[in-house]
C-alpha cells in the first residue's frame, strides 16, 4: 500500500505514522446581487441590470431579475427571479423600475369656418405609443372675429 511505501523511504523510516480523521466543512460563499434602478418612458421597456459581486473560481451563474407587473406611470419593485445557488448565500438589494409619462404633442389643424355653420376640429397627435388610442375633448374655445380663428385653451383626455 501507499503508506507502506512511504514508510520505507527516508526520512519516514524512523517514524510510525498514525492516521486520524477530521471533518472538512465547506461553507457557502456570500454572493451580493444589486439591482440597478431603471427609468422608462411610458410605452418603452428598458432592460433590468444588476451588479454581482462574490463569485468564486470563475463561476458563471444564471442570475435573473424581474419586476412587478404593470405598464402605467408609477414605481415597480425589481426582484431576484432565482435566488437558490448551491455554493452561495445570496444577499439581494432590490431596485425600482419607474415608468414616467410620455410627452405627446396635440397639434390642431387649421380650420376655416363659415359663420353660422358647425365645423369639426381636427388634430394630430405626435409621439403617441402605437396601438394606444385615446380621445381628446376641447374644454374651451375662444372665437375671435373677424378672422374666425379658434384658440384651444385646454385639453382634457377622456
């Protein structure tokens, strides 16, 4: 056996090797995952990003983030989708996904009105999100004579 071979080689000839056993415990390392705060304009989806520290021995883990469901203006918590890794205890710092209002421009089209006739006002909406429709109600119009021009003083979405 190997022990007998070692005993027959100098300097071990003069010693008798006694063996004993010991427990060897490998503890989990601490893995810190920090979600970055994200700001998105309504209608845009931004990537969730993170900083990871504490990986050992070149480990590469599939660390995924997710956010609370919702697509209206407001704040949503970013959480860790998977937090079970065999060799690590995870410390997670959550982030906030903030959706802010999209700026749009409502541009009234020129209208020529014949006195006494009712005319429809038309407008274009610039920078609206595709596949989203909304109505606009003109709150107050000021009639100016004799040029027959209308001034839109306020807009309210329905």
